[in-house]
C-alpha cells in the first residue's frame, strides 16, 4: 500500500508540473490565453482532488495555493530568464512542493 501511495504522490506531482507546462504550451501554441488557463484550471482541480484524498483538505489547499502562486510567479520571472525557463522553474518547484507536502 505504501508503494501505491508513493506512486500516486509522484503521479500527482508530475501532473501538477504538467498542468503549468501544458497550460503555457496550449496558450502559446493556440494564441488563446483563456484556453491555456482552462488547461491550467482543469489540471489544478484534478490535482487538488487527489491531494485532498491523499493528504487532507489543509494540505490540498496549501498545494493548490502553491500551484496558483507558481503560475503567477512565472510571469515576472519570465521577464528575467525567459518564458520557458520560468515556466519550467515554477513547474519543478511545484512538483517538489507536492512531493514534500503530500507525503
């Protein structure tokens, strides 16, 4: 059972990072920021549901907050290091936070 929980935690962490990366990619490729936001939101809902199930409401709320702050932080960071490096950085940080907090 512990292996299953660890795999689920890793999967959710990867999904959270993928939501940030995927949302940006969809917005950039389609030219439609709202579509990218929809991807970001849908993945955020899926991750939050999983975090709540595995770690409780308080931790799920904290991780959702992390996910949203990461999205917001990517914008000013992009002005300093570029768009893709910024999104990659916040996606990685979100995945790490998810792994740490959801255990």
